[in-house]
């Protein structure tokens, strides 16, 4: 087996496929924004903290700085085409959920809405923002977690049923639709 050097800027392309999320935020005027992100990870279990890395020019980031709240929605294969629409560049104040034909649902503890067609919804308050290279690292505390019925099987995501979307890069995704187990 031969190994070759790859351009360093491609490092995240081999850290793939990455869980894909749809982040909903609101600005001070109450306008809703939604965008897909794949630079994301859990960073603490207790308290429950999740990190998202956003380019500073994104409306999402502007809203996060302005109102300090987000909902992390977990999409499935079923809404891939709609998710792609939310990732297009729209003028500030345009609600990408309306453009994509996705449905808003009232959150319980924060202002930005849940996306009904998603598997799970994490309502978050922003706790920390850190400049991180060409992205801003935003850490949110999960205040409420709502999931579709039957989301978990044996305490783990039922991937066969939920078919979560993983981002490979560009327009390419992977569907996480089967589980394998380590053999003893
Ligand atoms: C699958 C996917 C994953 C993305 N992941 C990120 C990400 O992790 N961070 C980021 O800043 N932009 C990411 N983007 C780009 C933004 O979603 C895109 O630029 C969007 O238009 C930003 O919207 P906004 O300005 O309304 O926030 C991703 C796009 C796609 C399609």
C-alpha cells in the first residue's frame, strides 16, 4: 500500500462523512434563518454542550451573536433536497425554511423554531464563542431535546429507520442506514 501527501486544506475531506445538522436561529427582529452545518460535535455530556463552527459572514453566526440561541435539528435522507435549498445564499431576513418547503414548530425554551421534518431537535443557549482560524466556534448548552417517536433502538439511534445524513463534501452525502457490531 502506497501513501501520498494530500493538500493540507483537504484534511476535513478525510474526516468524513460528518453528521449533518440544520441550525435554526432568529435575529432581533424575529426573522427565522436556517442553514446546514457539518462542522459540529458534542463537547461535553454533563453539562450537555454542542459545538458548531460557522464562518463569521453567515447569517446564522450573526443571529447567534445577536440573540444567543439556536436549535440543532437532525435531518434524514428524506429531506436531502430541501436541506440543500437551505444552504443556498439568500438575503438577510429570508426564511430558508419557507424557501425549502420545510415546516416550523414552536420551540419550548428558545425562540428559533424546530424543523418538523427532522428526526431530533436540540434547543440551545450559546455559552461560548471562540475565534478559530477562518471559522467561529460556537458552543451551545442543550436545554431541551425533542425526538421523533422510535428514534432510539437499544439506546442508540435507529439508523435503519431514521437514515441520518452524513456530509462527504460538496454535493455528496452518505446515508447512515445500517449498523455493524464489533465481534467478540
Ligand atoms: C452539507 C453542508 C454543510 C455545511 N457545513 C458548514 C459548516 O459546518 N460551517 C459553515 O460555516 N458553513 C457550512 N455550510 C455552508 C452554509 O450552510 C451556507 O453557506 C449557508 O448559505 C449559510 O447560510 P446563512 O448565511 O443563512 O447562515 C455547509 C453547507 C452544506 C450544504
